[in-house]
C-alpha cells in the first residue's frame, strides 16, 4: 500500500521518503549509522512542505517524526486502515493532525487529491 500511495503522490509532487515503499528497506539500511538516518530524516522533515503519514502499523520512529513535524509547523496528514488498527490517542487526540481513516486505495487517493490540490 505504501508503494501505491507514493506512486500516486509522485504523479504531481516530490516524495522525499520514497524509500519507505521499498520492500527491501531493512536490507538497504544495514550498515547505515543510526545518526546518519536521524540526520537525513529530520533534514527531510525540515525541508518538506507537508507530511503524509500512513500509520496503520505503529512505529516509534514515525511517532517521533510526526511530533517533529508539528514542532516545525509542517501540516500533517495521517492515514490509517480502520479495520486493522485503532489510532493512538496521542495522535487522534491532537487537533493539530488531519486524520483520515480508510479501507481502500481509492479512499486515500480521494483525500490526497484534496490535500495536494490545496
């Protein structure tokens, strides 16, 4: 799903973290120092115009990135499959975030068109 969402966004916009749609990500990150990953990811967040996050699978790293984006006043749009998870109250309770539960790729693309067309 990540890869499909990324490809959809790339039709009109630049995705800084397109590697998250790569099924071989863990293998590619082996040998990369934690500090280098942190520095690159936070630089991308500071450079970005907005953040689109798929949060069906809980992740400490993504949670950190969402808070980091909020700290730097980056608009944040969170998607999650409502049939597979309940979003953390730390996200759903924060009015800063724009949250979109979905079930199909079509549900996501409809919202992406609205977000990216702004």
